[in-house]
């Protein structure tokens, strides 16, 4: 048992070193243009405090009391890292990650180039990078999840190859689709896989929506303006559960579907007249027919197009951009990290400018 523990610890250290060393190598060679930040920090939003464990708290024993009687815990909040640039436009942009991800994905690319967070800062926007409840820096929850584990216990469920295929980077890792914009090389792939992280609690869209509504309210208090809400993948579903009161616009990067036409979520966005931009990458309509995920992404794209048609007819403002239709090819589910991420960000900036959000 002791030998297995040592081997396990050694393997973990090697894995950490693989992530850490390649990142250091990239940072040594990539020197992004300077940014002047007027203010930055970290805060938590939403969540709740658990009921005290029955019994009286014993200060003399404190953490040595294994029963933890009389103690409480703050749980199910969101955690946000924000930066406000000097001489910015004051408009906050709230970034929400997708499944298995944290705010890291917006901060840099897997090959060490600037991420969307820096690109938006340079355009004068304030960035608010969120870890949703039960994930990343917001991992605290009352009941630790078991559905991430396998039959042998709460072991982090493996599956990097499966996500690689589903996210349309390539058929089987490490190969990439022809013309792919995903960064090449072992180091970039290692960095990408190191971004994946487990949930600590069950997926709860209404709860996450409440926490993100609190983030939006906090961003409004800090800047005095409604936020541009950029969501990705599963985060798109959380976006539909978020209150509209403090949302200026939504940029949904390949969301997990749009709201169903006529649903309460649909109606609240129609009433609030929130403009929306949907972005979809490549290898969807032209993806491998024998891979089930191809049909899934075709279904999502078509459903979002149908949503936009009804939303616009009902007085809303929704645009769906399928990048290959714009002559932009080779993008996977992670277009904001890929080699042409700045070009795609420029599409977003143009859309925001056209809507007077700049």
C-alpha cells in the first residue's frame, strides 16, 4: 500500500511538472504587449451557508474535533477574478467557461498566446472571469459528488480522448483535422488537457444561474454598467438561467442549445430585448458522419438558428455566425483559444460596436 501511494504521488508530480514546465517554456518565449490595469481582484458571489452540524462548537478542540459539531461552511458560490484597465470604456465583460473548464481557458491559449481576456482588456473592456459553483476556485459544496467517479469509488473520471473527439479538434488525439486552427505540438495538447477539471458537486443549472445573477449584479455595482455576458458550451445553458437585469448582451460560443421557443427563459430574454450573438466553428456540417458528436453539433447549430429566427420575429435581436460561412475555417469547439482567436474576437468587437456596446 505504501509503495502504491509513493508511486501515485510520483505520477502526480510528473503530471504537474508536465503542465507546469511546458507553461514556463511558453511564457519564456511569448511576450504579449503590455497592459495597464487600474484595478484587479477576486470576489465571491451568491451561494449560501450550511446549517450548523448538531452539537456545540468546542473552540479548545477546533479543527481537531473530527465531528465538526457546531460548525458551518460557505458553499455553492461563484468565484470571480476581475481586471479593470486604465482608460477603459467601463463596460464589464463576464466570461463563463464550459463543462470541465475553469476561467483559465479565457486567460491564455494552450500554446502561450494571449487569450480573449487580454484581447478584451486591450479594447478597453473590464474582464470578469468566473469559476462557476462546484468548480475550480469555487469548488466548495456541502455534498461532494459521486457521479464523477467510477464503480470503484470517487476517482476522477478519465476521458480526455473522448472530449478531444467531441470538441472536434481531431478524430483521435493527438491528430488534428485537416486545416485545424488548434495549436500543434505535444506541449499545446498537454496544456489543453491540464485545463480540464472535475466537478465537486452535482450539476445544477438553476443554482448556477442564481450565482451568476449575483456576479452580474456585483459587476454592475463595480462598474455602473450592464455586462456583456460571454458563455461557452455548457456555460451557455447556465447563461439562459441567469437574470437579465444586468445583462447588456450575450455572446454564446457554441452553447449547449438556445432556450426553447416559448419557454420561460425565451420569454424573459424577449421581454428584456437582450441582443445575442451565437458563434459556431468548423467540422459541424462537414464533420465525420460516423462520429455521433457530428450529428449532435448539427442539431445544436440548427436549433440555435431556429431560435434566432423566432427571437427576431418576436422583436429580439439574434445573430448566428457559422464561421465557415464567413470564410473562417478550421475552428473547433475552443475557437477562443485557437491560432486565429484574435480574428474571431474581432468579429465580436465589430458586433458589439454595431450595437453601441464599446
